C-alpha cells in the first residue's frame, strides 16, 4: 500500500509540475508575442499605426491595472489605469474598450454639463439624448455640434439601453447605433472595475440603462451605482463616443499630461477656438460654451460675477423672466458691462434664448428656446454646456406657472428659487470672432488671451 500510495503521489506531483510548466509556457509565449509586436512597432514611428494596434502592442501582462483581452476578441481597460487618456477637440477622454473591428470607445474624463434625465423613458427617447445627438427637430445635437471633423474620426455608438432587473444584471443588451454620442452603460462601468477604477472620477454621472420600472441608473460621488427616483436630480453628463477603426494618434503616450492627441487647435482668431477652451478676459476666467451663426464665441464665466468690492448680489427681476429693464438683467447690461474691459471692442450683442420649463416633472432643455432677448450679458440656461463648472448657479429657465419662480442648480439638483430675492450669478457674454489670439493654450492654467486687431 505504501509503495502504491507513493507512486500515485509521484504521478500527481509530475502532473502538477507539467500543468504549471504549460501555463508558464503559455504566459511566456504571450509575453514574447506582445514584445515582438511592440519591438516591430518600435522600429518605426508608432504613430504610423492605428491607435488600437498601438494599445494592444503595449499590454504589460505583469500589471494588474491595464488593458485586458476578453473572450470575444475585444479588449477592456480595467482598474486604476493611467495610460488610456486621449485628447480630441481639446477635451480629455478615457479609452474604455476596443471592439472586434478595432473601433475604440471613449468616455469623457470629466463631465461636459449637468442635466436631468427623464424618468420612465429609455435614454434614446429623452431630451438628454437629443441634446447629445443631432436629430430631427430644432435645437438638437448641442454637444455633437462641438465634435469637429467627426466624419473623419467617429462612427456611430453602439448603445446599451437595456432595462435591467438590478445593477448587477449585465446580461441584457438592447442596442442601437442611432447617433454619434451615448452614455456609459452599467455593464461598461462594472467591466472597467466600477468604483475601484479610472471610471470613478468623483462626480455623480448618468448611465445609459434604466431598471424595469424605468428609473435611470447613475454613479454616485462615492462610485456606487444607484437608481434615480428624484426628477430634480441634475447630474453630470459624460459623453461616450466611438473612434473609427484605423484612427491614428498624432503624438502622446496616453498619460494625463501627455494624452494620445487626435487633432490640434492652433487658433489665429477667436472664431477658430474650440468649444471647451478657457479664455482670460476682464480679469476673469471664461469657458467657451458655443458660438453664434456668425462664428462669435459664446463664453460663460467659470465663477460668479464679481466687482471690486466682491460678488454681484442682486435680485433676478420683478417677475420671473430675465430682462434688461429690471433686476439682474438691467444691472448687467446697463452698469456692469460698461465697466468691462473695452466691452464695445470685445463683445457683441446677440439674441439669447428665453423660455420656461413647461413641466416640473419633465424638464426639457428645448423649452428655453421659446423667444429671444438681444443683449450683451445673459445668464445660463438648462441647455448650456459646462454647467458643472460652478454651483450654485441661478438660471434663466423659469417656471411659467409662477410669477416669481425660476430655477437654479444646487447640490446636483434643479431647484426653484424666488426671483425677487437677491443672489449671485454666473454670466454669459459673446466675444467677437474677429478678435486675435495673442497668447495662451486654452487651458485653465494657460487660457487664451485675446486682443483687438488694430490694423
């Protein structure tokens, strides 16, 4: 018995050793394979190759937080990844996954605005989806309009709109390719490592899925996935876009400070500056949120309006509608603007949208476009980009069923406030597109500086 048991033990030991050697051999073969591929790329300029191939070639199997190959031949970044940054149109994105056709899915590193998300509706039936994508009807595709040369870089997103039984239900998929822009799905968030990953940026942001009751999922500030049962939630919007197979980077290593660069902006005049860039004007920092039909730049202050003795504190109006005859609208367009640096040379009057929310349980940003007010200085609406830059934020968007109520953003909620009570304001102005770019790089640290063309 002892000899037989010893022989069996020896056989098992040999088998275990062979299995370990086989696994180790496979691991070494994969390392050699990836190293050979990378060495081949390294002989030339890696930017001569599609970005997807470069990413796969640089997989480091010894790292835990990295790009992983999935069983279906796709790839996903997982964990606290530090080398998946991409710069496109001046905004910073993170690479989420690489598809079967080598298309690359990106999600914005930070949010581009704040928005409500209609309850009991699938994402592609909501006003937010219309804000993201150009569709039939007016005032759609506000974000898509900022995607320069999208035909060269982007393909339609494959969206996951599935109604999930729970946040952990990642088996259901209802897909659509109607549009360039979507939101991160619950499945993608979990696949990336959820709270313990690069996808958790500390902001509360919307996801693309609903539960079986139609309530939307979102990621809370602590990284947990939750259901939104409060119609007033005004959460962050992180757009998801998909790069075409074959897209190449101009330069970069994929880090936060040296991202893979897809395109560059070297503006000569203000009209050439991309949306999202920062501009220094009148001793304040502004962010480009759009442009008018003539190419003039619409910018919003990143902080509340200030004067020499502190913040501007004033009531909005005698009624709930921002206007140039009373309250904040009168002050900003008759007193404040005249103290701004060479305002007649730098600013232009434009027609700003005026409107009120028609339904307190169903906020649609398009309700802001009911009529216009022509003036120099305006305040934000629920349709604007980069509402996330400062809270609290009083809005032009008013309640048409009340004579003294408009809305403000505070603590990631859309709240009513009394327009006859004093408060502070972020303001919007329109910079002339003919202004010359004198200095800067358009970043928060080094904003563009503009000057009048005296020639």
